[in-house]
């Protein structure tokens, strides 16, 4: 049973997600506790590939506040992601194409492990964003009238 801990709502608004990948995250114990308490921000974070390894940048996990804890962990540090070699090679090829970005979509637990869902997406233009807003408002209006879509 998986439980969603964090979601990046802005990512689906700013990007048209083409494909989704699931990756593990290399974390410290305090970060795991903080994420399980649903504390953290995916806003403004992104993933990149360097030397055939994949990393996530600007993923803010605040420090777990417990009594008598020593040592601190930098909240916005770069974290390594664990993904299959085949997927990393595929993503490397796609990211070299113009317009593609690797965006974190959500953090969830799976079999006791914390996982990150990455989306391979193309950035939306202002026109595309306006169309998304129009569709959302139309769905709301229909829902108010009691019409199912």
C-alpha cells in the first residue's frame, strides 16, 4: 500500500507530462522522519543528470524537530536519485532534445521505502496554461450544476 506524502501541483500546470518514472531517493534518517510527517516542498525543484547519475536540486526537506537531537542536515541540499541504468540512458537522450525537463511530481511510500515520481515534460506556453484554466473552470461549473463529466 502506498501513501502520498508530497505533491507538486505546479508541475502539472507548468509542464505537459509525457512520461513518468519512479526513483528512490538517498536520504538521511532525519529526512525520512520529516518526510513521513509530510513536511517538505517540491516547488521549484528539478532533476538533472551528471556523469550518468541523476540528482534532484532544490528539494527542501526541513529538519526533523525532536528533543535532544544533535547535528544538522542542510535542508535544500542536492540528493541522489536511484534509477535503473536503462532509464537513465533513455532520459539522457530525451533531455538532450530541446524543450524537455525532468520534474518531480510526488513523493510517496512504497513497501516502506520513500520513492519519488519524476515526470518527463515539455514546458507549456501561456496559451496552453490559459486553456488548462478554462477547462478547469468549465468542469467546476458543470459540477456545480450536478452534471457528471
